[in-house]
C-alpha cells in the first residue's frame, strides 16, 4: 500500500487558515486515490473548522496540520500552542460563530482533543468514499486507532 499523508505548519492568521484548508484539499486530489466529491467537501469543512478554531483561540502562534489516510478513514489533526481544550456551546440564531464543533461532530465518525507538551491537538476522523473508478487503498484499522487513545470533544 502506498502511504498517504501530509504534514505542514502555517502562521496563526485567518488568511493562513483559508490557505491551509485549500492546500489539504488540493493535496488530497493529487494522491493516487480519487475521493468522491462528498468526501472532499466533508474534509474541507472539517479541516476549515479545526484550523479556524486553532487560529481564533491559540493567540496567533503557528498551527500544525496533519492528514493521514488509512483504509476508509482520513485522520485530520490540528495542533496549536493553547492548552485550553475546546468545548461546544449553543449559539444564538444571530451569532456568526459557535457552530464549528457541532459541524465537526456531524461530519466525522470520531473526533476529540488532548493536551500535548506544547499545547493541544484537535482531531477528527472522516469516513471517505472513492470515485467509482477507484478502489479503496489497502490497510487495516481506523485512523483514530493509529493515532492512539483520544478524548472526545465535549458538547455542552
């Protein structure tokens, strides 16, 4: 099996968050596996939410992004320098934000966050499908299994 993975860092700015989201989707399109359109849309939205949260809550430091494929699961990890773990809250109808973690929960098969020695890592595991002409890559287990034990994001 050909390994599929991507790791890079970006400055903790809104413009960098948008560029990082585009880079992830662009790189996925370049892999030897053809993801279906819905999978790419889900990956783009979840990546955007995780990176945007890191940029908004990490005080402007660098944000690290990692994406790994294993079987039918894509693991997206975003690390930043803040040790504060995210928690979802109910947004009012007219609030511009506050729904990101709910979107992550709705579009992922598993998600969570944990503190690291340098801050925190938030992650989401996305089930992916392939375009009709492509077969799934070989590999066992799930991306979350490969990443180790995780703490789910709290929805309050």
